[in-house]
């Protein structure tokens, strides 16, 4: 009974982590899509405007964009660190469980 409960918990946690990871991946893809379309829109706009005004506006946009990119990168890296940490914890828990299961000969 205990083994079945452990197995169910393990599968649920795995499913939950996978779902969170997929959600984060979709968020990253959306960020990339928005950035690429924004970048392309900026290129098209540069061709339409005069060079001087476009350069000033580009500098302002690039600083704001850099802030947003940094925020997105920090968020993604934080998520990846958490995932790595969880994987290590699961490995340690599994090793601990295996040590408890196997009788130690002294």
C-alpha cells in the first residue's frame, strides 16, 4: 500500500513539474516571438523615418528593450535553476530511499 502511494505521489509530482516546465517553455517562445516581431517592426520603421530621428528613437527603444530582455532572461534562468535544484533533490531522495530499502550488513 505504501509503495503504491509513493508511486502515485511520484507520478503526480512528475506530471506537475512537466506541466510547469511546458508552461515556462511556452512563455519563453512567446517572448521570443514578440521580440522578433518587435525587432522586424523596428527595422521596417527605420526605413520609413529619417535617419536622425530613427537613431534617437532606436536608442531609447533599445535601452527599454534591453531591460525587458534582461528581465526575461533572469526569469528563465531562475526557472532553470529551480528545475536543476528539484532534479538534484529528487535524485537525493531516491538515493536515500534506495539506502533505506536495501538492508545494510554490519
